[in-house]
């Protein structure tokens, strides 16, 4: 079985985190997010994955190479200009030999791919889309369907008054190869706004596969933080290293290799510390994600925040809920980074 994982987006909503790394490489419990995605595919029996990339593709290639270490065959296809979610598929059609999975590269879910494949085979449709119910569909694509599962309508990023269902496109598709024939080549094409609406109008139906699995799109900071906390707490089942033995942390926490926490610091519950982090005495960290090499000086506090690599949080500084601090920033001693702040401000 083959899969295409879309990894070309700019990750605009995750800035300033995505100034230094592309969205698929942001860490989840000590590994690039995409590594968890790829392991899940491999475990489901997918052995060949095509990666249409565009923004900072070298970071992805450097880490995963040809995929051998993960037991996968990986092919990278770099877009000069973003081709959109369908244009990116058309651009890699030479690799695809039969029905194939497509994954949005920023989705974490417990969806059973084998069960979805079985439904697809039984339906005889041109494609099957995973749907998930969410409270607020306005950030996603609403998908309407008949009782037999046939999809009848798409509304991408609906305005509140346009919402007619809380079932959304969950970003996993199983498509017949002929779908690629319907996508025009050489220009930007959106699968959500152009290709899916066209397919619905065609002879072979597009089917929904609705589940109530764990599901999250990590494309916004609050969701990325939530994905980390849910994985720590086990809400999202993921094969992860066991709890750390670090004396000074309150579980659940994930403490990366060579991270050091002073005995008089208060860390956790709900904290991810990247490799080589240093947390000094009387510092307090709660429900936060710190990437590699972050230094937290004496008496500093961090709550509900995301701190990118090599940041220094000065003595007695305070980073408040929802704040996101970009790579290498210095938070001066005693400073307060207010709730939901972005440091530096995205341009
Ligand atoms: N190669 C390539 N080229 N990849 C792209 C491009 C492109 O031009 N544009 C976006 N992508 C990738 C992103 O990297 C991401 O993995 C995926 O396509 C989806 O793009 P997002 O920018 O994250 O879209 P979204 O989250 O706003 O909406 C999409 O996902 C929702 C579910 O999470 C849509 O598919 C919605 O309908 C859906 O509900
Ligand atoms: Mg997304």
C-alpha cells in the first residue's frame, strides 16, 4: 500500500515556531511530529510514502533520509511554488500505482486505517474520507453526507451561519488512482475547494468514514500544546518512552536526554522538556512544552506555554498561558510575557 503525506504547508498559524522548523518537524515527546505519523503508517502495513514538500524541505530530508531506519521507502518531491493540497498529489502521480492513502501531515489520530480500507473496498466508491465530529467546525472543512455515507457537499472554512453539520474532513483520504486524472497539472489546486466538489458531481460516489477517534490538528499553538498534554496523559494512545525517573518532576512529564532539573524546581504535571534543558532552583513549569536546549533560570515560571529551542528564560521571568516563544529568544530577568503573546511578534 502507498501513501502520500502532505508536508508542504508553511505552518503560518504556528509562527514563530515554524520560522526555524517546518510544521512536520515540530517535536512531540522527543520526536518530530511526522515520525509518529510515519510509524503509524508503517504499523498499518504501508511501506512506501511519497512526501510532497515545499517549505524548509531540507530539514525533513536530513532527518528521515530514504526512510530505511523506519522500515519505509520515502520519496521526496519538492515544489518550487506551493501547488495546493490537490496540485501536490498531481505532482507526484508518477509514483502512484493503485489506490492510495493521503494524510494531512499535521493530524494526530487513533483512526484504524485497516478498517477504513475495508469499508472503502466494500463501497466501490472513487474515494473514502475520514470524518470526525468537532465542536466548532469553522476552522475546518464541513462535510455533508447521506444516510448511506455518500458525501453530498463540502464547505471549507464555513462562516458560523454556514455550518450545517459538525462532521468535518479529518484529513485522511483513501483514493482510487483515477482521482489523479481529474486534477489539472501545473497549477495550484485545492482538494477541498476544487477536487472534492467535482468528484461529488461525478458518477462514482465519494464516501464518508465517520469515527469518534482521538483526533487533533496541531496547526495552531493551543492544539499543538494540547496534543502534547493528551499524549502525556494517555488520552491519545501512542507508543512513547515510559515516564521519566527524574526526581524533581511531577508525572506525567517527558524529560529528554541530558535534561537537568534542580531538586528545588517544580516541574509538572504535564511538562515536556527537550534534550539538554536546564531548570534552575525555584523555577516552576506547568503544562508546557520546552524544546531542546532551553535554559530556565532561578525563580522563573512558565505555565501553559510553548518555548522553542535554545531559549533562555531569565531569573524570575514569567511566561504566561498561551504564550509562544520562538527559537533562541532571550527573556530578560524579571520580564512578564503576557498571556497568548508571540515572541518575537510574527512579521
Ligand atoms: N505539498 C504541499 N503543498 N502541501 C501542502 C500545501 C501545498 O501547497 N498546502 C498545504 N499543504 C499541507 C500542509 O502541510 C498540511 O499537512 C496539509 O496540507 C493541510 O494543510 P493545512 O494548512 O494544515 O490545512 P487546514 O488545517 O487549514 O485544513 C485542512 O485540514 C483540515 C483538517 O485538519 C483541510 O483539509 C480541511 O478540510 C480539514 O478539515
Ligand atoms: Mg491543518
